[in-house]
């Protein structure tokens, strides 16, 4: 069996929300992000996020929880780790994103696919349908898409998603819980 771990990046591998809120404090002090997985919070939320995703700030995110410690362990155990993020198509921002990931996770990711901003991950996940791959996500609609594709799906819990349930999806607080389940 080929061991494949598919993972979202923001809110799962990197701490996008804290960094974005710091950006807002600096440039838009009247705004605050409540739920990074929805854009219906304020009329300009999507535009602010899309604009942020094109800035140099995107190259300096810190890691999320214990991802920096646990993902290399999973890789060392023989897993292929593939990331996917829907941050947009700006080639310079994408290069910064990949450099940021590589700086925290040298040689851990086999690849990181960057899809258009706000694009659901259904199409991307369809490439791995019924592959027995593990899928880790924080956005419930993308987690459900992974479960629909027959993937072993985990939802990284946050304040904005902890109350959402789907029997096919395992909720976890951190990467250690995932590692304990798959290794």
C-alpha cells in the first residue's frame, strides 16, 4: 500500500489566521477575521483575503501547532506528503508560499499544489479518489469533499469548526493525534 497524506496548508500546516489578523492590525485596524473558511463575514472580506494572499506577508507564516515536529516524523515513516492551498494564482506570492513551506519543512512535501483563490478542492481531491489516502483540512466543505472521495479524512479543530460534525470525518486537535492514528 502506498501511504499518501494530503493536507490543506492554512489552518492545518501554517498558522494563516494569526498572521492575517496581524496584517489587519497593521493595515486595516477596524477589521477582524472570525472564520477564515468563510468569506461572508463582511462585504470586503474576500477582497481583503485575496489582497493579503498576494503580499510578501504570505512568505512569513509560522507553523500551526505541532506540524513542524510531526510532519517530518510522518515523512520519515515512508509517507508521501502532498499539500494543496487555494490562495490564488499570483506567481510571486506562490513562490513565497512554497519558500515559506520549505523553510519550515525542508524536504517534507513531495509537492504543494496552489489552486485559484476560493476554489473548492473537489476537483483536486478527485485525483486521489478511493486511494485510501489521508486528507487533513480545516474547512468543513473541503473535508466533506474528501470524505465523498473516499479519503480517510481528518478535520483540524478550530473555534470556527469544532461544532461541525460528519460521521465520516475524524476531528483532531493537533498533528500528534493524526500520527498516532496512522503510524
